[in-house]
């Protein structure tokens, strides 16, 4: 071999040796392991690895277990930065000691990562893990990506994005929870002339009290949860989208979701939900009709992955879902309330297919479940529902009961 080629040969040998030293990855179902390419991924990996190393200490595991059990938030989530900083940074020091680095280095890595939450996303894991060392710490930036996991010994694995492993997994993922609002009873919303007495019902509306007039959702079913297992329970949202100015684009006028204020608070964590939640008030409907005469609005269902009640969907995917149904159903993919009494919600033509310019610049992994279309239009009927949620390729992804009150 000529001498001038030795450096390249040594570099190749070093690269091959490094690959051989890596632990074999656990492949996602159906193909080769795919690692997240988001720029935050290296930061999250380092945080997850250091946390996993610290979990080798029984005292630290006991502290983590105690914090998780005491959390009042859904799925017993805890805010990672706040946990690490509490009690004079005791937990932060544990991570630094476990990896043999200064606390300032660990803190800088945590600060460089997005806001993170820590929890056991799989219910069976939450029920089974009692604080032992048989666990993994996993992370992923985007939903449905192959999670990158570490054992307390530091071994690195790539997990299936479709099925959790039998070993309990502690997830460190971007925050979905509003940690500034401690969960409690939903605020009560009723007509101003009522005294708000009576018993409760789903969605935070008092059962025996006349609700504020508007468009309501009283039942919903989705065919799947549209959520990767590492992200825990789904966060379903219903958005009312209408014409943006005088354009052919759509603007998000109102969101009903887990973190929306009353009377739009809608917390569906399972495939089926029954209750009563306002989607669009009558005053909002009247204002929209005055500003956009003859224009209908769309009812859109999605599963939110990071920022509550903010649509983050790629424009191409949006067009694939929303505009594809137009030719099939002669553009009767919108909704409008009737002017007659009793007021009804009925299908209407809608020609706006694009997201407004601001929303179209944002690309994230929110799952666009579909556009709700009246069952009479799609000629598809489901017990207890009157609108069908149509997704990509005209696939039925769920059904809703919409009514005017």
C-alpha cells in the first residue's frame, strides 16, 4: 500500500472499529432502525444517558419514584428542569456524579434541550415499576420516531416506535403538559341567568343548566389514538377553521382541547368520549357569518404532539387530507348553522383548502386526523354520531355527534 494512502486506511479502520463497539440496535418493526434527525436529538440523548446512569443509584431511583407518585399531573408527569433544580440542585448533582462531569456541564446540556417532561408513558410499566434498577430511560423528539434508550449501565438501544419493550421505560420527551396549572375541577360555564346548580356532566358543563348557545360536541370516536407509545395518552383536539380574510386559505378560529379554557375544555384520552363541550359559540358563528357572508367553516380533528391548540402540520399533508375530499363530495366538506328554528348544524360547500400563511411555515408532527363531513354527504352512518371524520385517501378515522344548542 502506498504510504500516502495510510491516513485514509487508518481512518476507515477506526470508523469500522467504532461501529463494531456499538451495541446492536433494536430495530423498529418493519425495517431498519431510524434515528431522529431533529437538531435537539443530541441534547436529548445526552440528558437521557446521564439520567439513566444516575438511575443506577438506589437512593436516586427512590427519589424519582417518590416524585412520580406524588405528581398531580396526568400520567404522573414531572417537569425535568424543575425536578433537577429542586432542593439546591440535588438531582442535578446526581446526574453529574454518575457521568463524572461538572454540574455546570449537565445544566448547560439541559438548558440547551427543549423543555422536557419525565414520566412512565406505558400504564402497565407505571403499575409494575416499584423503583428497581430494571428499566430504561428513553427519548425522542418527534412522535412515531424510534426512541433512543439507555440502561443504568449506559448501554444504548434503539427501540421500536410501534411497541414498547417489556422492560419499564422512563421517557424524557418535549413538554406536552401545562405545568403552570395544577389539575383540578373544570370551571363551570352556564347561561348568565342561571345559578349553576345541579349535577355535573362530561366536558365541565353542568347537566341541569342551560348551556351557552352555540355548536357543541357531545360524542366522539376515533379509530386509533394516533400517538406513539413514548408520548403516552393522546391529546385529541377539535378545531373550527374558517376563511382567512377574502383568501382561499383557512384560519383557526377556535380550538377545543385539554388545555383550552372553559367552555372549550375537551379532555379525550381514549378512543371514545361522551360529554358536552362547546366548539364554536353562537356569537362566534354570527360574527363569522357577518365577516364572511355565505362562507361555511370546517370542523377539523387532530392529535396534538407538542403545543396545545396550535396547528403544526406540513402544508402538503394538510392539502392531502383536506382538499382530497372536495372532488369526492362536491366540496360539501364544511358546516353552517341553519337560520331556522330549531337551529341545526348542516353540511355546506367549502372551497378553502390551504392553511393560512403563518401556519404553513410551521412543520411538526401533529397528526391531522381528518375533516368532519356530515354523514348524509358521505352516506356513512354510525350509531350516536352524525358527522364522519375523513382523513387521507378518504379513510374514515372517526365520527362525531355535533349539535346546535
